[in-house]
C-alpha cells in the first residue's frame, strides 16, 4: 500500500487504507453460475464471517476470527480480543486484532501499526 499511496499522492488523490478480516474453516470455491455466465467465487458461513469481520476493520487493521487465531497464535502478535456482535450472528463473536508476526520466545519479528511496519 505504501508504494500505491506514494504514487497517488503525487496525483493529488487521497490515501488508500485497507482493513483485513480473516477467518478459517471450510468453504465452497469454484465457478458458480451457468454456461453463459460463470463467476469464480467462494461461499459458506466462514466466508460470511470473514466479510463481517473485514467490515469492522479500519484502514491498517487486521482482525482474525477465533478459529484463525488458534491456528496462528504462536506466530502472531495481538492487542487482545473483543467480543463483537456481527450482523447475521446470534451471539457476539470473539475477534483478535493482529498487530504483527514474529517469534514471541525470541522477541523478534515485525509489528504493523496502521501504514507503518517496524522490525524489532
């Protein structure tokens, strides 16, 4: 995003920011439609959850579902978790804000803060 924003800044355009929502689970992926109109897509409950999580992420934030966090907990840095009521979900969903990746035992890695990335 930094290189894209550097280019568009020169054109007088506003900065682009992206929020990311992650979820882990089974989904159906493939060409969906008819012979006259095919579209590659993914569908399923887990896809909907990822989309809902992405919808609450502000520019520069990375939010992960509980299932995703359990898969990567030893390699990511987080700022804790929140229980969030998401559209279409009957109960609040725990989400974790991922702030970097690295080796927690060796205390080294990469921390993300908005548009900046810092090695430590």
